């Protein structure tokens, strides 16, 4: 990848979400097997539990899909299942306030787009990413 193109992804958050999903599945199976034989889940109870797992997995998938791709021509932001593509001429600013969970891109039309792929908890890496993006705002 050349110096004029960068991609950002929420790696640590994605990892935590998938590990949490796995732990939830393991806990359900272990607890389900540890219950006495006379305790049986109804179909609706089992379906509710697996629906919860499916919901957590869907959220993990949405987090994993989140990304920011930027190059000299513009920026593409994917937050979950929503994709936004902007040229640098459309971008007014990129900023991340102290203690913010992620940066915010503000368009020239005053629309705000969060950049979920850049996590404030990443510290210096997040600040460097924001500085790189700010350097491309025209």
C-alpha cells in the first residue's frame, strides 16, 4: 500500500466482540449440559437464547465491517452496514476531542459522520490516524 492510501479498522474492538460471542456460546452449551436432566428448555426458550447469540454475532459482524479507506481522491467510511464515500472537497474537518470514543468527520454541509473504525482507546495510533486524515482535508 502506498503512502497516499490508508485503511483503518477497529481490530481490538472486533476481536473483543467475537471473543464475547464465543464465550456466550460456550457458556450456553456448558450451562445447558450442566443442568439436571429434569430441567428442559422449551423450544421458545432455546430459540430466544440462540436469537440472543445471533444478535451479538450480528453486532460483532457490523463492528468487523467498519472501516475507513482514504487516499488522495477521497474517503470511504463504512460504519456497520452503512457506507459513505466522500471526496476531500466535501469534507470540512476531521476531529477527535479529548476522551472521545472515535473521531467525527464534518462535511461542508455540516453533516457529521463518526469514524467508528478509528477507536480513541487506541491512543497514539488513533491520534496519528486523525492527524493523517486532517492533513488531507482541503
